[in-house]
C-alpha cells in the first residue's frame, strides 16, 4: 500500500497507544522485502537512535490521518482499561501484485485457511 487512512473511532493518545511514526522515514523507501515489517538490524538502525523524531499521532474520535505507508510506524501499548478503536484503509496502486513464490515467513493470516487468533477474551 502507498497510503493508509487512519480514523480514530475513540480518542487516541500516548496512554492508550496512539500511532507513532519516525519523522521523515518515508524518504528511506521500502526497508524490507515484503514492505511491512522490519528486521532487528533495521529497527536498530532507523528506530533506536535518540536523534530520530517520533511523532505521536494523537487524535480525537472522528479525526483522520493520511500516512505514507513507507513511514516507519507502529501503535503503542494501551496502558489503559479503555479500548482504542480505529478504522484503517490502505490505498494500493492497481499495479500492486503479490510476491511469488510466497516467502516461507509470510504472515500466516495471508493463508485463507488461517483463522484470526483470539488475542483477548471477550467481555
């Protein structure tokens, strides 16, 4: 994806794990073969330097951010007892194709037979 559109459905702040971006990192290009995860070396090189400016994308419910998908980004840890709800949509160039052969370390959810894991118990 080239751009993702992230809309807060509930307020998002540092305490409940708002999205964080490394400022200017989109200029580095795609940093991994699959374009979605960084290995330990890339994290050490691009994310752990004190000189890197981290932008915390705090938002009120209903606010939207457009973020270049090459930006190094993550969601923080939610240290509250309230859910941080958001809607995210990725905008992909029509020329985008899946890499073949599929790498053996590809995210298992890419497998149509894989069920989404139950990470949290339902209330």
